[in-house]
């Protein structure tokens, strides 16, 4: 379920900012990889720094994309079994337990990710001398943004479920779709 | 004990509806806490980041973008026109057009869903007009569409190759003949149905000129797989660079030749592709964490010992792979099914002397069958949505197609030459 239509202005802008970063990062990756392949094929040399930049971009677009997928409710999950076998009340309780487990997991990822990033900040990459911690910071940042969206999504489900009924259809999702991969 | 706990936590969290990425991470973290295994969380989460870091993963979003570009507008229609000219005259010809067009489209999009949607939206209606049962037509679209992930380029194969450190070029080569076999088996069913039901006994052959004209219409799209596969097999580009070439070529063809794509839609296409790829990439990262734990706890060795209790033959192991993936395929999509089982099956396969490339093809064919089996079958849902026929009603009309698919799967599994000959020839 795509939650973005019921987000307050602040979260809408946050979501748009992430989308912009994904678009810019994604376009840069396409251009860099294509340019590098063309240079190697036609001019006989390649850009030594391009591998480091694309690795950096890939990590950041992946973890930012993870947050964007939380906002869109697009993470892969198997819902059919619970929906078929469990009564409505049990489903509701189960959802709450899963939501809490995700929150705990996200907090542990943010805390440990921050620690990994700060411990590796002094190390530098080989070509561009960028801090390695800057690459690793993508994980805690992405998880923190995921947590923000997740907390709001859970809050709406518990305290304002009418917002979901009024504004969203379960099939409304113009975001990521795993169908693209199958 | 740890193995049982891991399996229990994983199955419980996945089937109770926890998103896959968090379910896998939970499965990796919980045993460390419960059994006090002494691994620090830093090491665990460093694997999570490290699992996403390899540069070649860039090929995943790039192939998604290329496939999306070529799935739009008139490309599907042009392919159908060509397939109709090539196969339409035979008994069951209209069904064969569905299969033939799906095989060609699979080489361009690499996606079963895109395949089924593009072909189904035109062909289900036409087949119904010809007198085919609507449930069978939808079932044929659902099953033939899955050839898209067997014939290269294939995103599930790409992911298997990256996760298992197996040559993507070899996997793409190995997928060609199995894809054609699945297609031929489905065509055999169409021939039989067309002839016995009397709804499509065949017609006039089109002229060579007409066949040539329809081919020319599809040629720019058909050049895409030639570019991708030719580039990879010749060693001119890596799979990642081939994917970037495919994006640029796809943009050029859809904007300047077919004029199907508006450049204004590009930002949204990029965002959607990178969100979709992020969903898969974080699962790959989480699987790396679980794979690390699986290796440290020597779980593949336990699986090898378990299978060897029954038989030391690789066929027994391959039968287990078939059964596990067919069962998983009932509820999981191809990518998660491959991501979850590859870390366990790959080392076990090597212990049994099964080639990792052959295993990759077997796994892809298996999950392809899972795509059109209820209750969770993505192409089945697409065909159901297009035809307006319920998923179970479609599945009931698919008995012959299931038999054909299982026969093709068994052939691919138990005759390694089917997959490996092309690899041997090109290498």
C-alpha cells in the first residue's frame, strides 16, 4: 500500500527529496557506466575514478531506495497466507508485533551503522581519497529515513485508520513494483 | 539445533507477512542472541553493506530500465505481427503466436511480467475471437510469458550469477536452449489444442515479402539482445556495461525510431527502476548476512549429509532442488526464491559435482514454473487481470501446459547437455 498520499507536507517533501536523489544518482550511474564502456572500447582508456563513484552512488541509491520503498509500501512480502488463514483480529495483532520487530531492527541497524561509519571515517578510498565512512553512512541514513516513514505508517494504521480507508486503495501504487523483475 | 531455529524463524517471519528484508535480517540476528554465538553486530551489519557494495550489481537497475523502455508502446505489437507472420498458418497457430512472441519479447525485456502483459493484452482477445477457451488463452499467456526469464538476458539469472559468483555470460548462454525447449513444448500443446478442439486448424501461409516486412518492423527491437549478448560473449563489455548500453540503445530506439517514449517520463522511470532495484538489493544484502551465518555454522555440510543419507547420487539432490523450488514457487516470486535458496544449494551442488551454471539454469526454470502456479503466480495474476477470468479457473484449464512445463523442467534438470552444450561450444 502506497502511504505517500496521506503524508503531511514535511514527509511529502522528504519523499520527493529522496526521489530526486534517486533520479540524479540513477542518471549519473547510467552516464558514468556508458561513458566508461565507450571510452574503453573506442579510446582505449577508462576513468579510474568512475568505479569508486559508481560504488558510492550504488550504495546511496540502494539505501535511499529502501526508504522510498517503505513510503510506497513496496518491500517484498508474502501476505496471502495470513490473509487466507487468520481472522481479522489476529491479523491486526500480528501486524503490530511485526511492526515493533521492524522498529527494533531498524534502531539496531542505525546505531550499529553509525558506529561502523564513524570507525571507518579516517580510512580513505584508493583513488579519490574519500572517507570510507561516507560510503558506509548510506546504511544508517537510509535506515533512519526508513524508520521515519515506518513510524508514520504504523501511527496512521493505529490512530487514524480512517485516513487509509478514505485516501488509499490497496492497489494504488505508482512506485516500485517487483513485477519488473519477474 | 541452530539450523532448525534458523529455518523456523525464517519460515515463521516470512509466511506471517514480515517484509523479506527484515525477516532475513531477523533470522540472522536472533540465533546470535538466543544461542550467544559471540558474533558482533558490527560484523553482521558490515556484511549487510558489503552485500550491496559490489559494482556489478549496477546491472540490475540498468536492465530493469532497458526492459521497461522496450516494454512500452508498439514494440509488443510489432513482435506479435512478426510472430503471426511466422507461425500463424499452423494448426494452433494463434497459440503459437503467443509462445513465439513471448520468446522474442523475452530476449528483449528479460521480464516475464512485461512479456505476459504486452502479449496478453493483444492476444487473449484475439484467441477468444478465434474460438479458444478464454481460460486456456490466459493460461497460455501466463505460462509462455515466463520464458522471458529463461531466455537471456534474464534478471533472475543475473542475480543468481552475482550472488553465487557464477559467470553471467555462461548462464546467459546456458539459458538459450532450455528457453527454446520450453517454447517448443508449449507450442506442441497449442498444436494439439488447435487441432483437437477444431477452433484453429491453421490457415494460409503469408508471403515472404509480408514476413520480411514484419521482420523489418521488429528489427530495431531485436537488435537489443544482439547488442547485449554479443557484447558480453565477445568480451567487449561486462554485463554491467552491456546493461548501460542497452539503456542508451533502448532510449534511442523508443524516442527516435518507434517514437513511443516521451523523454519527460524518464525521471519517473529512473526513480521506479531504482526503488525496485533497491528492494532487491537490500534483500541481497540481508541474504549475504544470512549466508555468512549459514557458512560459519556449516549448514550446507549438514544438508549434504542429510541428502547423502538417502542417496549419494547428484540426481537425488537435483530432485530435492526441483521439489523445494516448486513448493517455494507456489508462494514466492522468482527473485526472493533464488536469493533465499542459492546460498544453501550452491555449496551443496558443488559437493555433488553439479555445475553451478547448470544449477542456475535449473533454479531459473523452476522459479519460472512457480510464476504460473497458484496461489501466488505473478504472470497468472496478469493474465487473470487482462482476461477477467479468475486465477483458479485459469489454472484448471492449464493441465496440459503444466505437464509440458514439468516435462521441459525434467529434461533441463536431468540432461545437463541441454544447458551446457552452448557453454561448451562458445568457450
